[in-house]
């Protein structure tokens, strides 16, 4: 290995929790838009591995909730209320200005069009400045311009004055606050981003109700000037609240161009922007001309015409929230396509409305659909930008382009109405056609994105091999997915194959890839069960890194990169049989580039990673079965009836021969490696997998001696692991969901009852994932441990993203203490409760308690990261 590679490999990636980086996406996480959560575009391969790892870090995962994040959403709601709320209310001003100034409707529409134009047009500038860290300054300028423009409008009396005050001054002010605010909100949410931005976008409906109502009530009584001033005071108060809570979460990106031209090389982005341009060319026609249509065509009064506009804006609140909620589950483009299409069809239907009642009904329905079109626009843009530091720039670029559609759309419609002698049908056809054409471009964008997602990952694999995925297929892979026992099952399979290879010569070398690692990332990649050393890991890591950087200039997500390194290692090292464990799911897992596995295996399924895989056992089974490949057999342990049905259905769809494996009756519980009973299940499916693998490869049967040797040499760190240190016994298990902690507790009880001499039993618990309910896991654990007396419960409160020795924030620590303490005391009233800010301090406290009482037995469980930290600090202890 050359000096450069050696120097780069001197530092390991720091430990990672089992859910720190999410690789799997689901219908709940933009099914058609599986964007990377922590993808990077630039990195220096000259840094050590720790620096490489840090470049995959953003300022931490998006909060996806909490008081601060939702107050940011409320603030965004106020911003939209005072920008789009005024714009959507322009139907109030359009007839009033036309009558007062004696100007044509197309002339008046230029005021509103320029207001929307500037709101969008300055997006490229304000978006890039937001990324550079100038959000507060932009908001202050925009705040001032909006209030100044609104107050100035109250003093206007001529066309050019209204144009300058409302069209330009307020338009620029809205542009300075809208794009930066939307970009900022998007960085506070990931899985619920569409919903959060939908709630913010609903401010358009709020403003569309509040401001026309103010005009409707005050215009006849106090006149136009004071009605406008009342609106200005409402804006002053609500934007003042927004100014207090809106702030950037992402560190500034000082360097970089104003326009990221490379974005337009991404065809899905370009077609999405083009579709948005067409949609926004027609979507605002009703907001500007609906009230005028009610008066001019149907002959209703001015007040009654405003009621129609209120209905249009009011129902828009539904369209701005519900579609966004659905988009969080099924994807932005999946939702946006029918929204634009139906809105266009509704615009055609407007031409058939001939009564006041019909117009109210039409306005109510159209408001729902058009509200969705408007609110989904920035959400779709955000979903196409995986790097939070570029959100502002990319949103701003699209806003600037769309600004020309909003500038010209309404004047064109007004000109068509004038040319047809006051008839609206031509303008309605123009607006409807624009929306339908926009939906067509969205379909193209969705198709390109889906194809790109399918091919992009395999293209990165192809960079490393001349024959694309064929080299991976030659590894003779057993692909393993499941919820419980994946790691143990993989280790059993590897152990049996290695025993067979030692006897027969096949396989001469085994490879094993598992996830997560406990201490160092090189643990994930094993040759003949031994983790590759740090130098070899560094060598292959940077071979992959350099090849990808040279070929495309971009890098895959963290887990994708590690999976690539494992494949590259196995190919270079001549592995003849590889066992590959999925990360969290299966269908969209980084390891699912394997096209022709020798065999697919499903271990016991249960409820875990529900935010990625769905809230039901059926949805989880669907994802896990994604590893099934046509022409390759599959095995599964016995599952719940509903989960088994899903597995059967998916195997049938793919033409896969699926077999369910029962507990092997020949496996006795005499061997320590088969305790507790759950390990017999893992061993049974592993034996069946090896038998089938050897049959598929015509490699001869697994002998009884192979079986015995495979069981005896089996080990899996961090799973049912017992370590001894003087009079201290440590029982470590990385269980981190309800079902697994029950098994860990039963294993601990069985062992402590067999060793009655230890006077003190201690629990060290830490649940570090924000993907599951740690209190619920603790309650399951506590209910089983009631069978024995637990003298002390120690809760390790620390932040796994900052390493083993970090401490949580004060608020986080306070909350964890209260919740854990209450949950534990409910069932263990006589147990003392201790809180430690790090894993090392928790272990030291347990030692002190054990020394004071002449010995102790301590169960360490709750997360893989906790057990990894414990193994790191208990390095000198002997395993039993």
C-alpha cells in the first residue's frame, strides 16, 4: 500500500449507532424520490477516514418535530399568509382598481402579476444568500419592504403609484422573505417535510380569508386607505412573530455560484421546473378573475363576488395540507401529477358554470386542487435536493424561472378576454391547457427520476468492475434480510460454510458483510470471519472513493459506500462465498444491487424501523421480500400469518421458489452457542440455507462433522455475549426493539439464576435511536426483569452522534431521566435509579457497586451502539 493510502487509513471512522444513518426509504418516505439523507457531492480524498466520515455529516438529522421546528413552521405560515395570502386576494383589488382608475382588466392585472413576479424572480439571489448565511438580513429587508409597500398603497391614487407600491415594493419584499423562509423550513424536516411545508403553505388560505374579509368589512365603512392600513398592521404583527422564530439551521456555504448550472443537467429537475412554469402560467387565473367573472357574467353584487373568492381561498387550506401529508407517504411527484391534471380539467369545467350556486360549488372544488398545486411546488423542489446547504440556491433558481410565468399569465388571460369581447372561455381554455401540459412534464420528470434511481446505484457499481454486476454475481452471494437474528444467522451460515470449505476446499475463502458495526467500520467486512485490518480497509475504501470521484465526481450515501467497499474487497480477495446482510429493509437497501444471489434468506420479522418500512408487519414484510430475485430460491423461518402471506405473494410475483423452514429437531440446547432458544431458530435457518447453497453449487453435502464444527466455532460479538472481569459478570446484548429485549432479559435471568452467588444485579440501559420509542422498549424489558430483583438501574444518557464519551443536552437529559425513571419505577419500586452521562461512567458505576457488595451481574442492553461502547471499554475482559 502506498504512503498516501497508508496515511489516509490511520484513523478509523467513529462508531455508528444502528439507526444513525437511514439507508432505506419507503412509501412513507417519498417512494418515488429516494433521495439521500446525508449525501455529499464534494470531498477531499486526501483526508483521513475520520475526515471522510465527517464530510458525510450535516449539522445532525433534521429534528422532524419538536417545539422549535413547529414554531418555524408557524412562522412560515405567517410568511405565506402575508405574501401569497395577499396575492390570492388580488381578486378583491382587481375590480376595485379597474373601476376607480378606469383602466382595462389586463392593465390592472399587471400590478398583481409584477407582485408575484418579483416574489419569484429574486429567488435566485435570495436563495443563494440564504445558503451563504444571510437569512436574517434578507428577512429584515423583506419585512421592511412589505410593511412600507402596504402602508404606501393606502396613500395611492394613480395607476403608477399602485404599481410601484403594491406591484414592486411589496413584490420585492415578499421575494426577500418567501424563498429564504421555505428553504429554511425544509431543513428542519425530512420524513414530514411535505406535511410541514403544507402547513406553512396553508398560510395562503389564511391570508386569502383574512384580507378579503377585512376589505369586505372595512371598505364600505372606513374607506380604502384605512382598510389597507388595517391589513398593514396585521402584517406587522404576524411577520414580527415570524422574525422571532425563523433562523437558519444549516451552517453557511460561503463559496459557490449564484446559479448552479449543473442542476439543469439533471433532467428530472429541468422537467420539473418546466412543468411548474406551465402550471403557474395558468393556476392564478381564477384568483385574479373569479370575482370579476361573477359580476360581469353572472351579474352578482360586489360583496357577493368577494364571497366566491373567500370560498376559493378557504377550501385551499385543505388542498395545502392533505396532499402534502399524502406526499410524505407516496412521494411528491406521485401526488403532484394528478393535482395539476385535475386542476386543469376543473379549469375547462369552469366554462360550463352558468349559475351563482354552480360557481360557489366550482370555487370550493377548484380551491382544494389548486391549493395542492401551489403548496407542492417548493416541496417537490426540496425533494430533488439531497444537500441541505443547496436548498436555497436550487429553490431560488426555479422560483426565478417560474416568475416569468406568473408575470405574463394573467395579462395574457386578460388580453384574451378583451380580444373576445368580454368572453372568458378562451382564457379558461388557455389556463386549463397550461395546467394539463404541466402535469405531462411532471410525468416525464417522475419517469426520469425513477429510471435514474434504478440505474444510478448500479452505475456506481459498474465503475468498479468491467462487467458491471457480473463480478458481484460470481461472489456466490447469500442475501439475508429480516428484523431479528440477521447478524447471528449470517454468522452461523459463514461458520458452516467455512467448516465445509476446510474439509472439501469449497469455498476456499468466505466473505461476510454485516451492519451495523459495534466499534470500527472495518468490522462490517470479514474474510474467513476475521474483520479486515485497518490498512486493508483503508486501501479498498480509497480505491472505491477515487474510482467513483474520477468517474462521476459524486459519491454515494454512507451505507452505499460501505456496501461498495465490501463488494470490492470480496472481488479483490477472491471470495468464493459471500454472506451479505441488508441494512434495514430490502427493496431499496443499498445491498440490493445483487441481481443473481445463489439464495435469499428471511429471518424472523417484527416491528422495527417503522418510520422507514411502514407501521405494519405487512409493509415490513413487503420491504424485506424485496431481496427476492427471479431464478434464485428463497428461504424463510416461520412467520406470522399476514407476513407469510406477503412473502408468498411477492415470491409468486417474482417467480421465486420460497420455502419456510421449521426448527431443526436435531439441534439440542446442550451447546452454549445455541442458547437462548432464539439461537436455535437462527441456526436452523442457517443450516437450511447452507444445505440449499451447497446443492445449488453442486458442492457436496454438509457433513455432520461440518455441522458440529460450525456450531462450536460460532460467535457473534454483542449478541448474548457474557464477559467476566474479576467478580464482575457482564451480559451484553444489542437488543433494541420490544421483541429482542424480551429475549435478552430472559437470557440474563436464566444465567443469573444459575449463578446465585452474585449478590447484586444491575441493568445498564441506553436507547439512542430517534427511530423508535425508547420508553416502550424499556417497559418491555422491565416487565420481564420483574422475575428477579434488579438492585440498580443505570441509564446511560449520551449522544451517540458525538461518540461514546459525549453527553446530551440539558433538556434532552432532563426528559430522558424523567421518562426512563417513571417507566422503571412502575415495576421496580425497590430498585435504585442512577443516571450517567456516558457509557464509560455507567460501567465504572456498576463496577463500584459490584465491589461494594462483593460482586455483580450486569445486563447491558438497549442499543447496538451502547453495547459497542461497552465492548470498547471492556476490551480486557474475557468472554465466557
